[in-house]
C-alpha cells in the first residue's frame, strides 16, 4: 500500500529525458552505442552530484571533531579482498539461456524452467557463482601474479590503514574515518538508470568505538544522524524508510543493521546501509596480514580491537533520489488566467546546481545586458549563478526545469532606481529588491 504522498509523480522515462535534455546525466560513450552500467554527469549533473557529496562531507567530517577524512587508492593489494571475504563470497548466482544466450541473476527469475526472454523451456543452465569484482592486470604481464581488482567498496582502504590513521591524526575511539570515492562491481543486470551501475561512487563512514557497552547506543546515534541528514536536505519523509534488518537478514558478525530505502518510481530501493559490524573487519586483516591493528590506549595501557559502526551511502543513488524527489509537473495560470504547464525541480537551495539565474529583460539593449552581467558577476563569489538571456517565459521555464530557486530580472526601471525583480521558483511570487541588497536577500533564503 502506498499513500497519496508516496504515489510516484514521475516516471523513469520522464526523469531520463529531463536528465539528458538539461545536461544532468548521459549514458556513457553514447556515440559508440553506450556501455551498460556506466554513466556520465553533464554540466548540471556534475554540480548536483558534487553538491550532494559536499553536503555529506560537510556534515560527516567538517562539522564534527570526531571524524577525519581519507582518500585511498582504488586498486589495493589483492590480499585485501581475500581478507575481506570478497574473493570467496562476493558472488551473485548466474544463469545462462543456451538458446538465446541471455544471462540472468538466478534470484531475479520466477523459475528455472523457462527462459523469460525467448520463452524456451529447459534451456537455462544450473546457477553458477559469478564474482562481482572487476579485475585488472598490474604491469605488463597478464598472469595471475599481476591480477588485481578495482575496489568493490571504499571501506577496506580505511580498515587496512586503521593504525596509520589513528596514530597520525592522534585519535582515540570513539572516532570515525570518512571517505568518498569510486567503487566498481560487475553487476549482472545493471539498470534503473544510475541506480544499479558497474562504476559508482560511495560515501562511507567507518566509526570505531571502544568495547565499553555503548556500541549499540553509537549505532542508534548514527542511524539518527543519517535520518536527520536526509531530512535537512529536503528528501520527503513519506518516501524514505529506515528498514531494520532481522537476525536472518544480517551477516553473522553484525549485531544490528538498517537499510535506508527510498520509494523510487519502480518501488523501494536501497540508498544506504548502516551496520554494527563488530570487530570482524579489523580481525580479518590482522589475521591475514599478521600485522597488529589493535588500538593501544595510553591512558589505560591496554589494547583492544575497536567495534565498527558503518554508514555506507551511494552518491549516485542519492543524486538520483534528489532529482526524482524534487520533480513536479504542474499547471500554472498567468495574470490573464491563461493556464500552461511547467516542470519544476524543487531542489533544496544548498543542492540546486544554480541558485540564482540573472537575466536582462531585453537582450538587444546593451545597458540592460551590461547591468545584468555586472550583477551576476558580483553575486558569483557567494551564490551559484547563471547568466542567461532570451524570451522571459522561456527563461523562467528553463530555470524551473533545472531547479533554480531564484531568478533575477534586470529591467528598464533598474537603470533608474537600482531595483530588480526576484522571482521565487516555488511560489512564483515576485519581489522588488534593491540590487545593493541582493546578496543579503539571497543569503537569508539560500
Ligand atoms: N561497505 C559496505 C557496502 O559497500 P553495500 O550495501 O554493498 O555496502 C553501500 O553498498 C551502498 O553503495 C548502497 O546502499 C548503494 O547506495 C551503493 N551501491 C552499491 N552497489 C551499487 C551499484 N551497483 N550502483 C550504484 N550504487 C551502488
């Protein structure tokens, strides 16, 4: 059951069309026919995604004194993935059709009797394990000694560096390490636009706590902090759920786990997983590497392996969520009562790629153009601006479609009295504001 607020107001066809038309997201290497599971962010999409990542980094690292940042390499020593369990167990079960040669995830098939694509019975192979890690070869020889993997998660870079980090940053549990970076998984069935990709970006926080009985409290605090983050950046509460994993849904070493899910047009999909992972990860690396990754507490002269609380969010999925959640198509009436429709992205002002559009009322009047350009340049240092010119109706439509919260129109009156018109994206109301006050006016609202 979905409530009225949860009903999708947009289809994925509308989102992908808008993403392409306005330069948010394109399929990778389209001129060669594309490549499944890979995407490129256009001029506006690159800013949108960067804003999402900056919002995460700001809250998770910069505004806290108990979290430090990190940036590890994508290719790591292959033993990393032996210790982490990815070599042995990062598998999907795969089934091939001997007739049409199509390949499926076994858990996506209603039965193993009949191929869902060509309809033949008895043509599907037995399920086989398919490792999702992408391989590459290091150096000029392509033998097994040079085989390496593109990381399937960023977290392991933090675990293997645990000692380097706490010693150099002089941190004592409870403290966290945060990283945003690319990860790669050879997904059998990439799809739903950027939801399931083969190359994607993760934002991961690994929070190390002492074994003093407060671990579940820390876990609950992180679930609450992440709930607040989505709410602060405007994701609708009624389309977000925090799904608590049952004992049988969690790995054996995990004491608790929550999946953050968003109601996409095709149904609920995971944005993030938050987990209490015990000492599993550090233990595994200590065992295989033979190196000591315990924390030595100078105050108590004791050493211990800290317990780990992890929050692992997908930045592409979060960016897609922002696009879908912001989307509205609505009928509007002008002063004469004439009704037309507009598409508007109601981005949170901190996330919006452009925060203020600045236009001259007429593009063939050098005085207006010059004044508009000067105002736009002046705002640039504090606001993400865009100068544009053309038909007024089209200018507003374009800015609505890219989610610009404020549009500033410079008209003939401006040249006389220094006042400009500021239009609000959501209410479409207009204010006359002194150009000298613009910066303060926008600062208050953005
Ligand atoms: N270190 C824990 C970890 O990687 P995960 O649940 O496998 O956990 C975390 O991944 C997040 O990474 C997911 O919630 C999702 O947002 C993102 N993610 C995972 N696979 C993805 C894919 N194929 N395409 C896009 N995002 C993906």
